[in-house]
């Protein structure tokens, strides 16, 4: 069974009803951009990521909708891949109108390593990592500095285990 999309326009808001083979029904609504969707996608698999990166070498621009339609995946999965591509600097941050984001092919071979252990991350790990970026303001000990932490799964667990005892309020929440 392939992807099927039905849509209905109502006062400038487009409602998309999408059936994706490996997902339950997703309902998406937009007003220029997709605002929200409800679905439970499966974890990312390596063959999908390899196909996306291989296809991107032949493209100049990319949008989330391109991923959805080309690979018959739900909005949440396409959005996760798309935002990881932005984080990995495989896409330019600025959007170029209706074309989408420019693909930065020169960054595809750039290695990505865990800030803590230094281990170079494999393809799937690049998309399942934890990244924290913060720019410090003038009221900080670290004025005009940028903290860019990129952790593999193992180091993320260690960091959380170290951070939790320092917190008065538990930052871990159940669910999504």
C-alpha cells in the first residue's frame, strides 16, 4: 500500500489527511507551514538515511515535504530527519523561499564526533544524538562564548546521570 493524501481547504487552512504504510493516520494542518501533526513514527533506519543522503547529492534544495513525498514517510519522521540535517549543517539555515533550504554538499564528508568521548559517530548515530548549543550573554562568566555540546547516546546517559543530582526539580518527564 502506498502513501495516500487527501486535503481540504477551510478559511486558508489546509487540512491534510495522510495514510503512510507504516504509520497510523496523521492529520496535519497548515497556514504557510505545518503547525502540528499526530502520529507515532518508527525509529529512523540506516537504509532510509543512506537513501536521503545519496539523493541529496543530486539535489540543490530540500523541504520537509520533499522528504515526505519521496520516501512516503510521516511529517514527524520527515521533520526529525530535516532538522537533524540542519543541525549537522548539511542544509543552509536560511530558507530560500518556496525552493526550501540549500543543500551544503561540501559538509557531507565532515566527521561528527562526540564532545565528551571523542568517538566519531556513524550514520544513524548522527541522527540520534543529543546536541545543546547556547550563546552566553553579557551577564555571564563566559561572555561572547558559544557552548556547543554534541553527545553520543552513551555520553548523554552519563551526562544526565551527573546532572540529575544537581537539579531541585526533576527535568525528566514521561512520554514525548
